[in-house]
């Protein structure tokens, strides 16, 4: 699946104008088809609250969902506690660590 197609599908699933951060396009293109589908299914599970979120320590209005894909790719989906999904971050592990600290997770 092309990254733009994925972004359209993810936006539709979340029913929210979510931002895509990190090196989303490059990382998504490098995922195997099964990993791409795994990411989409995980996003659906987050939307349906089948995945337990973690609470930001610095912003009590933000929760996050975390997923490891393969050995080096990580994703973070953030959401307002009682509101909309905000950002889908997809990138390599070293950038993920920085993002986790910035978000207070």
C-alpha cells in the first residue's frame, strides 16, 4: 500500500484529522505488506479501545498507544483523553525514544 493510501485509510478509521509525524512515508513504504496490515489492524484496535493506553506524565489530557513493528520501527498514536486522535508517529527506534520523552510517556 502506498503511504498516501494508508494515510487516507487511517484518517477514515480514526474519524479524525490526525497528523502523521516522524518519517511516516519512508518507514511505511519499507514495511512488509503483512506489517502494514498489522499497523492498520492495531489502529482499529486503538480506536475500539481494545488496546490499553498509557497516560502522559506531563500532559494529563493526552494518552498514547505504543506499538513495536519489527526490530527497529516504533509507532505512537496520541489522543486527547476525552477527544480526538491527534498524531500518528512512525519512525525508527532512536527517534521514538526522543518522541516518548517529549510526550511525557
